[in-house]
């Protein structure tokens, strides 16, 4: 059989038999693209903000307190948890973010389904109990937001960096 007699299916089979690793090639191409043609920071920010709006019926929960900005630092304290408060109408969400994960409470107390959004990563699903309490043992990294489903209402928090 000469090269002219080979069909496309034969070539694909030859690559598979030779140990061609498509996942490795994809990863190498992603790395090259990130170095040679990185995504501008402003475009990344716009994309993350747009992702938060894919629930068009969701209300945006405004950040009303952030311990990084609003609290007085404690001298000598290390690895202090970040305290966040979000508000949308009469619903308040208090969240404590640490290196070990996050925990929080929905007020007034009510059951809720909560998604911890992390950009392109898969979101973590949490459940708030009847007292509105929820927690996750998975640390949050990079930009994140919370999507809460309480009864018939959907709330999405502002995006923050962990």
C-alpha cells in the first residue's frame, strides 16, 4: 500500500495506535495561546460579569459590607476570615470566606439552594437549612459569586476575588 492509497480513516487509526494524546495537545495549545495571545484583563472582567447575568430574572444582591474594605484590621492577626454581606430587597446573605471554605446564613432564615460560581469552573452546590445556614469545605479561589434560589426567587451576588 502506498501513501496515495491511504484514506483519512487509516491516518486517524495510525495516530491512535501511535499513542497520540489529544488532551495533551489541547493543553499545549491552550498554554501557547495564553502566552502568545493572552485574553485582555478588561475582556475577562466583562465575560465574568456577563456570565453572572445568564439568569435574567435574577436580582443582583449588592455587596453592603466587606471586611477587607470596611473593617478595622486587628494588629497581629493572621489568616483572618473575610466577612461579606450582600443584600437584595429584604433578603440578606452573610458569608465568611476562609482558606478552608466558606459558611454563611440567609436572612430572614429560610431554606435555599446555593451555587458557588467560579467562572468557567464547575459550580459547587450547597443547601441552606431551615435556619438559612450553609457551608462548604472547598476553598474558594479566583473570582466567585453566589446564586441563591429561595422559593420562587433567584438572587446573584456581585463577583468578588477570593
